[in-house]
């Protein structure tokens, strides 16, 4: 004991035993207090944990194929003969010629050539036919007269010379030849008239089917068009086809379940980025009898009615890419639990997960029994009917090995995940 420490004790002992005792007692209490402070247990710090809020998720087990939209039918319109375009169809109520995107009914005259030359050619052919018809009629009368004269000479053979009989026979042959020649000329003229009539009719381009949408237009009024030069391309998209290729395992007699096979008459679900949030049902109407030699897949065709939009346009357009779902009825919405959140319970057949809850203003974890279903990647389906967890529960997905039922925790939010905190929460 140093001089500074001994001096107070010496002074206290000189003042008397009572003062000395009080001094010793105070020193003892002070030492005990200091020792008590040094040995007090430290408060337990909350364990940082990451959690997942249980919400239903879409589990996709169906097969998906990329397909393209094609029109129900397509046709190219062209004049059969050359000519100058006299005019184009004008839609009702619009002061303009037909254009791409217009929808036309069957029988609509969409374009017409100048009829001047065609009308004159038709009239000339009609006159030629009339002329030859008169010639045929005259030749037939001459042949009938010559035939009757020859028959009378033969009936009165005793009073008619051989020379007169031969002359009547020669006239009969000549009349027959003239009749045959006139009939052949008439037949040829009738063919020419038929061609003139056909050309006159074909000066017009007529829409061949209903719901015809103008996809391409390569003609203008007053333009000179050559024979067989395409003027319009028309498509019908009131009903559309969707084509895609599938492997032989999906059309054979099956290694897969029936839901994963494709067959005629089957209804399949179809989605696309072009109409996100919606799905359409289409029917399988064709499966190719042989595989494509390059892709080794079988071309499959779906058919569906093309829905109308509020502005009257069709939802599906040729060339759109869509996704076809095969076996989509197996897709469902489930609650998934990460495998890292599942732990053995008190018994060998009991499984638990830790749920973060707030009790008396503090965040703690509670062990909850869980019942599990199928495995999807690194997650397991939570069967809500047999579990103590429900939708909306906050399940601990990290540091579970450091937890016990009732342990104090600190829920780490995504915004709090600094590298140090993230390392601590693992």
C-alpha cells in the first residue's frame, strides 16, 4: 500500500474505532460495487435476419412454343390484260380511293380499266357473229334446195338425163361445203366474241371473299398496268391461323402425360407481348404428316376467331409472334418456401420454419410447423392446410442456425443491406 493510501487509514484509526470501522465498511461496499459492475452480464444483441413474405406465386410446368400468326386466306389481284386504270373503289362516306387497311365485302369492284377499246372489240365481235349467222342460214337453205332437186331427179330417173342428174348432185355437194365453211367461221367468231366478253368483264378487279383487308396496294388511278401485274394483295384476318413446330415426342403415342401431347381438336392457350395480360384459346386444326427436314419438328396449326378491338380493328395481325402453352392446365398458383428456411423440428418427422413476429414491441422469431408439397427448383410448395404459416407470414431465410424459438432478431430490409450487414445476416 502506498503512502497516499496508508495516510487516510492512519488518520481514521487515530480518530477512534468507530470512525475506523465506518471507513472500512465504506471501502468494502465500494469494492463490491466495482466488482459487481465488472461481472454484470452483457445484454443479448438482436440477430440480423432476412425474411421473405409468403405470397402466391405462379408455378409454370407447361411447355411453351413460339408461333406466328397467319391470315385465313390470301390472294393477289391482277388484270388479265393490259390497260389504263380508269378508277379505283371509293369506300362509302370517304372522299378518297381505297387504301391499305380498308376492309371490303365480297363482290366489291376495287379497280377498273378504261373500257373504250374493250367495248369496241366486243361490239365488233358481236357484229361478226351476226354476219356469220346469216351466212350459215343462207348456206343451209341452199343445201336444202339442192338436196330436194337431187331427190326429185332420182325419183324420175327415166325422164331426166344423166347430165342433169350429175349437175344436181354437184350443186348439192357445193352447198354442203359452203354450209360447213360458214358453220366453222361462225364457231370461230363465237369464240372471239366470248373472249371479247371475257376481256370486257375482266377490265374490273372484283374482291373474291368477305372480310378482305387490303394488305398491299400497287396501283393508282390513270396508271398503265401490264397484264398479270399485281395490283392488290388481299387477306382475310377475321379468322387466323397460328403455326409452330413441335417434336415427335408430343404427337406420338406417348412417353408424356396426355396434358403434354398435341392432338386434333385440342384447345390450347395462347399469349403474346402484343396483348399482355390477356390470353386466347385456339383449336388445333392441322398437324403435318411429316417432319420439317431442317428442324425435325412437325408443323402444327391452330385456328381461332380474331377478336375485334373497340376501334373495329382486329387484335391479331399477320406476322405477330405468340407463345403457345401446351399443358397449361397444370400451371397453378402456390405459396413457395425457400429450402433454406426449412429445418428439423423436435421430432424426426417434424419440419419447422422461423416466422418473424412482433411481440411487446420487439421483433422475435417463432418456430412454426410446416407441411410441404412438390419441389420447384430450390423452393418447396407450402401446403397451407397443414401448416402454421399462412399467406403474408414473414419467414426467416438466413441465419436460421443461430436462432431458437423466441430469439430476439432485427429484420434486415433490402435498403439496409450494406456488405457488412449482408455478411452478418448470412
